[in-house]
């Protein structure tokens, strides 16, 4: 049995990754460390509760002693690092936690892994010769695009928010451990994810939640900001492929070639809700869309060229935005109806 440490596995992407990866790898035991901040939710992991190849530990990736103990107790031979403060708006109002977790937490983890797995720069202990540190990151490190162009792996870093600056810093720490110590590392930089289990604060869950409760659906500025949307399970599949087959020291961009602006997202979600859960008064949810003051420093457009992971690792997104959003709405509607039934009981 191989023991892999997943960090932040109770968050949105991690909690989609854990069941997927456990099922795809019957010889792997996953140890999930998560601090259960406001963004972590163990309800998202109900499907793996009781699985004897899964262990949950509540803890902070910045706690060095705890991380050392976990590496020793479970003889960890690989790390897939999701844990982060991830919401750009929070990074504007409260950047401290972003610097702590995203920068110092990543440093702590990779430094413990290096000391545990390696004898000296470039030399791994025999038992850990295949051990790898996978860092999960974002396309936001590249800054913003104008109307044209795509982010490639060689695009210079130009982070614009405290969130993206903290993620860029963590990417550089991971890069430096490869170049300086010869560590076996891979970084993936992904575009905006959506799908089941995402925290309420993010754009698509906010649109659904506000619509279903009949409140104004807030859209920043004029709604023209563009993101490249990827269904979360497609991201998970890309991470698994890069963890297993990626070349050490390389970075891989993951994106769905699904550029959509925020207004289109809101309108599409409302149209699907109109079909699947019509309002009793016969009006469209679209009437709830309301423009609000733009986010400070709001990046205009992100878009990924995923050719490298597509060509070298044979990754391909299974969902386009329209198929992925349909599944996503079904998942949230189901949750909404269950919650409503619970509150009526
Ligand atoms: P999330 O905010 O939903 O989950 C983060 C998880 O990390 C939570 O469960 C939280 O409790 C945990 N955590 C936070 N601080 C911790 C700490 N100090 N110690 C241990 N656990 C801690 O985030 P997400 O959307 O699932 O993102 C996961 C990763 O993927 C992040 O590194 C993020 O930068 C990256 N990413 C996200 C997206 C996206 O669209 N969501 C896109 C690209 C990359």
C-alpha cells in the first residue's frame, strides 16, 4: 500500500479529487489533512467515510511538528497539495491568512518532504526514489489577458491580487526545490473550476443560491470579465495524470477552452433554473440579475492553452461548459431541495 498525503481535501476541488483518486487507485491509502476553515466541509467527503484506505486528520499545514509526525507515522511517499486560502475577494479584505497558508504552508510541507525523502541535493533515499510533490495552482499567477491571447506555461508571472501573488510565491518555492535540491515536483496551473461541492461564496453557487432564494444576483461591473471554465472532475483527472506521468520540474496548464463572461454564466444558470425549477410567478430568474460595483483590481480575462497536457499526457476535458453546468445545476438543486425538506421536517 502506498501512502499519499492530500492537503485541503475537504475543500471544493480536494473533496472531488479524494473519492475519484481512491477509486482509480485501489493500492493507495490517502491521508487528508485539512484545517476545516470556513471553506472545508466534511459533508463533502461522506462517500469515503469508513473507507479503510482513507484517513482524515484535522490540522494546519503550517504546523511543522504535525506534518513531520504525519510523514513518519504513515510513511508518506507522495504529496498532492490543494490546501489554500482560495477566494480572491477575501484576499483583498484579509490578505494575512493567504500569506500564511499559501506561502508558509507550502514551504513547510515541501521542506518536510525534502528532509524526509532526500539525503542530499539530487539524492533520494532508496525507499523514496519515486516520491513526488504535486503542487496545485492557478492560472491567476499569470495576471490578466486583453481580448486576445492565451496563457502558456512560459507566460511570465504577473499576479495582480494578494491571492494570486501568494499562489505565485508558492509556485516559485516549489520550483526552487526542484532546481536547488533536485526534488521531484510537478505543478499544475488551472483555470476557474465549477461543479458540485463548491463553497457558497464562489460565483456559480452564489448565482444559484441567490436565484433560488429570490434575492438579487450580484454581477461585478458590467459582467464582461471572462474566465475559462473547467468542470471540477476534469481538473481532478488532469491532476492525477500529471501526478502519475508528468515530467519532474515541469508545469502543466489545465483549462477547458470554455471562455465565458460572467453575464453569460449568470444568464445560462438562470435559463437552466427556469427550465428545471421554474418560479411560481412565471417570471425568469434572469430578472434578479443586478450589477454591483466592480472588484478592486479585477482581472479582465483569463484563458488557458492546455496543449502541453493534452499532447504530452493525453489529457482531455470530458465536459464542455454547457454539459458541465447542466450537471452542476442538478447537484445544487438536489441539495437545495434536500435542505428545504430538512428545514420543513
Ligand atoms: P477551497 O477554498 O474550496 O478549499 C481549500 C481547503 O483548504 C479547505 O478545505 C480548507 O479548510 C483547507 N485549508 C485552508 N487553510 C489550511 C491550512 N492552513 N491547513 C490545512 N488546510 C487548510 O479551495 P479549492 O477551490 O478547492 O482550491 C484548491 C486548490 O486549487 C487551491 O490551491 C487553489 O489555489 C487551487 N485552484 C483552485 C481553482 C478554483 O477554481 N477553485 C482553480 C485553480 C486552482
